[in-house]
């Protein structure tokens, strides 16, 4: 673990060489760069030196977890202490996380700088640490594999709970209970169980609606294990699917396989998305595919890169992404099939072990 964190810090320091100093406040980024899992910690870097600031509640935890940074536990707010440290190190400018610093934090930073009496300049930058996080190291890939395996192993419990008249929420509850009992720290997002016409809602979070006698049921869920998220979707059918329903399922599955087959280092995310869309266009279903083909997953459930239309970010070995095309016919039903995939040196590896042929219940 420690050697991985030190390597992340080395990559981070070289990414911020131009600005020289940076303040990291977004907890998943702080965790990634230090190992600290608490919610109140600020990491600062100046001229190659790292310092971690927190308050009295986290003294023990910080000493146990933080790697490769000087630990400072102060009575003052961590952000204020970090700014004072940066000024003491004669930083003239400091990068801040533009997409995470709130208006409130920004106001507090400005106020502190005035009180300290420094001319240190703030340089808002986007995605500095997130970009590093897109490429997973061996420690992260191991954790993600474990999370994916745990979640997949619990699907049968949800399927066993599916029956006409059973509320979607009951199915979600059984699934989540099984995940927790198997060791999950929590779910990585609100579990989606959407039956019948509700399966046409791409984000049909499990409701009290009873499952129908006939129709698709979309199950989209994930767990958090050792800090890392998993994400998978399977669509099953209650009763005998019609010819049309079977055709839709097969088209989505074909789009899923086509997108995967496009995954390798050096292709753009847009090309992977286009591969799925091409199949659905041929099946005259493209206009019902209303979201992106996938997204990165790691410490957070939605991370860069986004596998969407015209996205020109390049895939690289070590990225972990989802492939999740879907087709949603309003008032009828929907199908989505989602796996997690690791980009390898010469292609991809499917991480999700669960079969994808249509299950009827
Ligand atoms: Zn999902
Ligand atoms: Zn997803």
C-alpha cells in the first residue's frame, strides 16, 4: 500500500511542477494521495514537500493512515493551517481544485489570505488528481476486482426475490442485505430495481411499485469494498418475453459486445461509444439509447473518462470503465446491460463474471 501511495505522490508532484504548489480538499483525492480515509483532511504540496492538515478528531487516524506527508493536527481549520504552511514555504501561487472548492471554501480562503497578509495567488485547475486517478495501479485493480466479485456473487439473492406483485424496494433490500452480509462497506449508489414500464427509466431507483406479471426488470447496483466501487446492470424478464422484447435484448447485448470489442489503449472514448451506437442504429433503436456508453469507476462511482459521444479522451492501459448501453421505450420497458472492464495493454478484460444471456423468471 505504502509504495503505491508514494508512487501516486511522485506522479502528482510531477503533474503540478509548473504551479509548484497545490491544495487538495476533495476527500477521495486526499485519500488517493495519502491513504487517509477520514472526511476532514487537507493535503498541500509546495516545492516537492507534502503536508497533511486535519483537526483533533482525526489525530490517531491520521497517524495510522497518512503516508509520505508531514502530519499537522491543529486547532485552527485545516484549510487555514494549510494556507499558512504554503505561505511559510514562500509559495507565490497555489493550485486549487476548481471543480471541488465551494463558494464557501473559496470565500474562507480569500479571507485567510488577507488575514495572513500574503499576495499568494490562487490558480483554479480542473481534474489534476482525477486525471492521475484514471489509471489504476495494481493495489486499486485488486480492490476493484474484489468489489466486483462480491457484488456479482449477490445477484442471485435479488433474482430469488423477484416475483409479480413484490415491490421493487423489497428486491433492492434483499440484494443490499446480501451485499452487506458478504462484507460490503455499503452500496456505491442508490440501487436501481425498475420493473415493467418503469424499466424504461434509466435511473429508476427502487420504489414501492409492485413488479408486474410480465416485463423487464432492470437491476443496476454496486458495492463499496476497501474504498472502491463496483457497478453492474443486468436486465431479466418476468414471464415469456415477446419477439420484440427478445429482439431489443439481443440488440443491446450486441451493442454491449461491440463497444467492448472497441476497447484498447489509444482509441478515443467516442469510438467506443460509436461502436455501441452503430449496432443500435442498425436495429433502429439508437434514438432510445439516451445516455453515454460508460464511465470510469474507482474511489468514486462516476469518474473520468466519460465514454460518450465525440469524447476525444484516449483510453490507456490501467483504466477501469463501464460498458453499459441501454434502450428505453417510453411506456413499454427498457434494457441495460453493464459490465466493468479493465483496459489492458492490448485490449480489455471483462471484470464482471456474471453471464449476460437473457434470464426469464
Ligand atoms: Zn450501473
Ligand atoms: Zn454505470
